[in-house]
């Protein structure tokens, strides 16, 4: 089977010839080692968007410049009919540091809501189809919905500290912003569901120590279920990037309508084993992130961890191993090769327990 066939078989409940091993497109530098790994069966997970954002009355401008320390900076200016917003970010490789966020004080609620209500979305299906055609059988193209409303407020608009204060002092106003984002996300669901991609992620990065079980089940899970219903109407699958501790959230995840749990990071990095996750979510595909902390250990330890993961995943149906986080520079060639050797040797499905 090709890597793409393995991935789709595992996600759809079929039987791949071997447990799929995948890596995000930006975690595998183009090189001789990359070619060799792909020849041996490593699959590429190519992430893209199925839509573009269109603003009507709102205008957004970005200024790229070097700060006084010489580091690159990006200032974003949002102009709305009811007020303006600014943010300052410092690019850092594949991510950015948020130095100033769009929300700074209660005066920013109204322009934030105006910005959110003003925007609409247009499909970019041709780009998705072109990427899948380009990738062929070497992997899968996945699209995304974005963060759920509460996660968007916490991680994008406010930041954790400001959110905590606003939740305590202005909860009703936070919830009005949440409601605006809820309607905004409903514009996206049918566009993503009708894209050429089989799978879509709905945000993630849910930290139970931050959101708590109650907020997770009341204010996050319902959005997954609503999106999943739309996705299922079009034969598409929905997953969530659960890359933190998941034990407190496990019962809610089990009840949810999502199809796969992606980026689940097992012990020793986070708080559940693969065996526990399989038992907790028997009707969902489990697409793990190879535990990040183990990448710093010896090749023998990495091979042992891969064997342990495969044993716990037995018989191996609806199970995938992925690389979803950065790997220390200078380790990815040997580490990916070690994982792939063990998967190819011991990951034939069904796996002997």
C-alpha cells in the first residue's frame, strides 16, 4: 500500500498492511535522508486551508519591519467602523511570539466583534486538489477549521493572563464575543466539509489545566459535535489536535462525535498511555505524536518505545504514529529512521499483542 492508502485505511476503519507512520510537512527537511525515509514508507501530512477570509467593511494592514534589536516584527492594524485594533508579533520559525494582542482592554470588545461579524469565507478547493495531486500516494492533505471559539479567545485574541482576568471580571462580555465567534465558525463548517480533503482538524491544543473539564464540556465539545455532523453529511472526517494531558478530558472526548484523536502524546511526555487511550476511545482512530521527550534519548530507547507503542496499540486497527512537534536539530534523521525500521518490522496489521 502507498502511505496515503495506509492513512486512509486506518482512519476509515480498514486494514492497512502496516501501521502508518507520518510526519508534518514542515518537520522533514528536503534531503537525501528525507528521500530514503519516504522510499521506506514514511508518509507526509500536508496541511493547508480550504478557504480564504474576505473582509467587507473592515480593513487589515500588516507592516513588516526590523525592531530596534534587529529582529523581525509584524504590526497588524485592524480598522473597523466602531474602532481600531493593533497587534504586534515577532516571527520565530514556524510560529510567532505574540507581544501585543488585538485585545488589550474592554474597549476592544466592540471592534473585535465588528471584525468577526464582518468577515465571510470563500472556498479554495483548487489549491487543495492541486496539493493532493502533487503529493499523490506519498501522503495526505488535511485542511483545518481553526480554533473553537473559546480557544480562539484564550490563545489568539487575549492570551491566558488577560483571559483569566476578563473571565473573572467581564464574563458576560466574554460570552458575547464567544457567541460572535460561534456564528463565525458556522460559516466555515460547510465549506470545509465540501472540500476535496478527506480529513479536517478542528483546532486543539486543549490544556485541561487551563480550560478545566467543565468549560471543555460546555464550551468546546459542542462545537466539535456540530462541525462533525456537517462533515459527516459530506463523507468527511473530523479530528482534534489533543497534544497535552488528556486524562481529565477523556470521558468527554469519548462521548464526542469526532472521528480521530490527533497528536495524542503518550507517556512519558503526557499523562495517558497508548493502551489507556485505546481503551478510552475504542470507536475513534488514534493518531499519536511519538512522545517528544523520547527524541532526546538513545536510538535503542527510541526503538524500545516504538515497540512498546505498537504492543499497546495491538491489534493495530485505526492506529497511526505521527510526528507533530519539532524534533531536536541533528536527531530527526536517526530518530525517524529508527521508528520506521521498527514499524516496518513489527507494525504489520494485525499486530500480535
